[in-house]
């Protein structure tokens, strides 16, 4: 069974989401019951919407519950070193364009590229893992191969999430 890295904050957010979704279950069941009482289910948009919501709700609950036992909670404040791994904040520069990007490597369930964090499973992060400041990496991207130089690696105890 593979472990999935996650920060304490990310784990807590998923626990809160799971609790919220479970509290929503009775409301959805009630909406289905009320829609059934309206009669013909073939043309009942309320029934269809409630059933669809129930399906999405149960799928998300099952997804979170199935991952909870596999999470390995890692406190970013305890991490340090020169090599890139989960929790590292990495500054990279595109060797062609000179564009600089800063990413914090987090688990797949809490990564948020718009806030500066990427999944350790993403192609960019996978290319970085185990590397150090000054190393170069090559990433196969939709626009072609991109070469980056690793400018800095830090473990500052805070994710970009």
C-alpha cells in the first residue's frame, strides 16, 4: 500500500470536508424523498438533480475515506536539507525564456498551482525530486521539452497552499 504525503493542514482540511459532506447526506436523501412524492420520476428535474448530487456526494466521501488510511502526515517544519523532496520550496528558471517560477511540492490532494504548490507526482516535481540547487532538469511538456535550472531549494516550514 503506497503512502500519500500530506501536510497536517491538508489532512485537517480533508477531515473537515468529509464531515461536511456526511452532514449533507440527510438533506440530499430528504430532497430525493420529496421529489419522489411529486409523482412521475421520468420528467422530474428535482429528482434527477437530487440523485446526481447524491452520486457526487457519495463518490467524494468514498474517495476521501479510501485515501485517509494511506496518508502519511508530514509536518513541513521538520524538513530540511539540500535535496528536493516533499515539502521543498523550489525556485526554477526556464533556461530558454528566463522565466522564474517558485513551487512548493505537496501531495496530490492539496496541491494548488494557482497558489504556488504542485503535486510531487506532477511531471515538473518528479523531474526535480532528488536534485539540488544548481542542477538542471528537463521536463516533457505539451509545448515540448523545457529545460530548467534549479535556482534555490528551501524548507521554510510553510506550504504555498
